[in-house]
């Protein structure tokens, strides 16, 4: 019998994946308080359903930065998908396209951004960026994403260095022989082999990512392409307002899945704060701890245009490749559809903050 919820996919993946791989995907920074709080944040929000509303038919379709999607979920930019399944990002591309949603493709892909685009030519894709000390490397990635038909750029801004991830250190995390940062082969930055001396990821990033990145990079990136620019990793009203002032098109409220700074705001609290600060001037998205359709519903009520899921699609990928990811996304869609009906909200546009109790209730 196939899994009936996203939690069961995690249980299967835990049994199937090598410990180093599972703990790399699952783990967070330090004591993993934020990993826990992200999930608890959604569970603690309480819904105020309305009754005697005609919910005989529901419409889950919406738009994201002007792009029509079947329902408000995207696959997050997770690194090294091929650690979960050999088809990696290619399988995710085909699954996302089959489900009518957006795939956000990571710079740290184990298949190139061009290969991902070719795997599902009709799909909707954004490209996630890290900024390298050599700005030419980042510029080249942007130009390739534009040429390959990506619809937006998503700049991750919360990772000047890697958070302290004890699981990766204990497991001497690195990529197995033959697996690389495929997008960076042409510039010789693709190797991140395990060397038996702690996390190879920490060493890689410390050497070549730009820890001096400032708001100036937003203006520079906007000048490189006509694509919409989304920033990922904002948690505060102050930074959200600055992002809007610098002309971004969207914000992903994110604490990197609890993998960077432990003890940060859970994304439920951050989303409420950021939504109040930007007041609809840009589209908001959120990730971190989303495991149920009711979580998606709550995120929309708080002001998100869509949510991103990361770990769940990795578990599904490890379980059954493309078919697993499609099934997992279908479960999330079914749950959202039912939750909308039971809360008296038949369309995405009918979901607003009145669906939630106040934060002090």
C-alpha cells in the first residue's frame, strides 16, 4: 500500500537511505530547535472554519509571479537530489510538470540546469542562486538560466557560511565518487568529495561563496537579466522592507529549514511579521515544516501566495522516484482541497487571515 501522508514517506526514506544521506537531508543546525519549531508552528495555529458555504466544487488554481499553477505548492531548491535517487532533479522536474506546479532548481544540482529544463520542456522552473566570490561564476549561471527558459531567479541570502550541522560533521558528509555540483563543471568548482575529515560542504562554501554579500547584490542581479528576482531567507520586517525598497519581485520567508542559525523564529511567526510589513507590495512565499494540506491553508491565510516543500519530495524521491514525487504532491493537493472545503473556503482567493485565530488567542 502506498503512503497515505507525507510522514510515511519520511519513514520509508529513513529505512532506505544511507545514514549519511538521510541525516544530511533531515538534519538541522546545532540542537535542531528550529527544525522542531518550524513543524510545531504550523501545528499550533488554529483555524476558524465557516459553515453553510457552497463548497460543492473547489478551485485550487492560482498564479505565482503571473504564472498559472494548479495549486499553491512549489518544490524547494534542495541540493544533491541524486543522493536520494539517480534521476534526481530530472525526476522532480517531470513530477512538478505533471502536477502543474513550479520547480525551484538549486545551484547545487546533481544534474545541470540545462538537463533539468530538457527533462520537462513544458515545465515551469525558477533557478536558485548562491553568489560566488567570483561574480563571473554567478553571472554565467544567470545567463544560462535565461537561455534555458527559467522563469525567475531565487537568490538565497541566509547562507554566507554553513550553519553548524553536527550530523554532517559526524558523518564526514561529502559527495560520493562521480557525483558533482553539475552546474559548475565548466569553471572547475564541481568537486566536493568526502575526505573523512568532517563536512566537505563546510569547507567548500567557506572557500568560494561570497560572505561579504550586501544589498548591492540585488541591484547587480537585477541588471543581469529580465527575469523576476525573488530573495529567499528573510525572517524580519526590517529586511522585508529593505527587499521591497530594492525592487525585488518576491520574498521567500525561510530559515533554511532550520539548517543555518538555530533558535530563529519559526516561519509561521516570521511570515506574519513579514506579511504585515510588506502589505501586499510583493508576493510572499514560505517554507519550513510544511507537511499537511492544512499547513498550506494556514500559510495562505497568513499571507503567502504559495509554499515550498523540500524534505518531503526528497523522501518521496527516495521511495519511488518520479512516481513517488507525483504521488506525494497529489496527497498534499488532496489534503488542501479537503481542508478548503471543511473550512468554507472554496477558492484560493477566499482564504484570508480571518480563517486563523489571533496570535494571542
